[in-house]
C-alpha cells in the first residue's frame, strides 16, 4: 500500500478557500476607462456560480487582493462573501492576522494564487493551487494546477472538485442562485 496521498484526498478536509483576484477571478487584464478611477475587470460566470454555491454550502471564502476596486468588492459581497480584504500589500501578515483573530486554520485551507505575491501564503496552507497560466514559481509549489486559466473557470474547477469530493456539488442548494 502506498503512503502517497492524492490531491483529491487532500480536498476532503478543506473548508476554507482563500483567493487572489487578478489572475485568478480575472484574466489579468484591466480595462482603464477615461479618467482611470474605476478599472474594469471581467469574471467568468461559472466561477460566480460555484462561488455562490460554496457560500450557501457553508464554506468560508476569503478574498486577499493587493488591488482596490469598489466594483470588485460589491461583486463579491453580492454573492455572499463576507471576508474581502483589498489593498493587502503583505498577504502573509493578513493571513497571520486572520489566524490570530478569526481562528482561520491553514491546515483546512486552500489558496489559489497566480503570481509572486501569493507564494508565501501558498506555502502556509494545506492546499496551494493555481490557474493554468500562473507564474512558473507559483506552479512549482502548487499541489494542483487547474486546467483553466485565470478568469476562465479555474475558481469553478477548484470549488467544484472540493464540493464533489465532499458530496456537496449537486445537492438541493445547487439548483438555485
């Protein structure tokens, strides 16, 4: 019998998801309109569906982003995300704060990031993962690299896999928004 644990077996204990925004929920492109005060991003609707289902199923969703956009914050709150931290220059410091003040358990957490500022947080959680088009350094420490790029369904991929492993994917809550 092998002592190796598959990545799917690691998903059984995950109850918290931490996500970067740009390059994970979005495709890394930012549209700057005249005035430049409100950058525009696009998100994949299947990521949104899986996000709202995960919230309804009781998973803890934490957004850690270095950027700032009222529109992005409104988007996440619309789908039930209560923990949204923008302008987070030091994601490890924010993680430490969440561990100390809210009881966040890294041993039960997944983090999906795509670039260098995500590396140190990824190294601290049970399940570091990334989109297909993440930076090579991020891919190197990920236990799972999604088949989907950032902004193209990678969030859905992760959330769906965890909910399937835990028997929560096609429950009664799955059939409504």
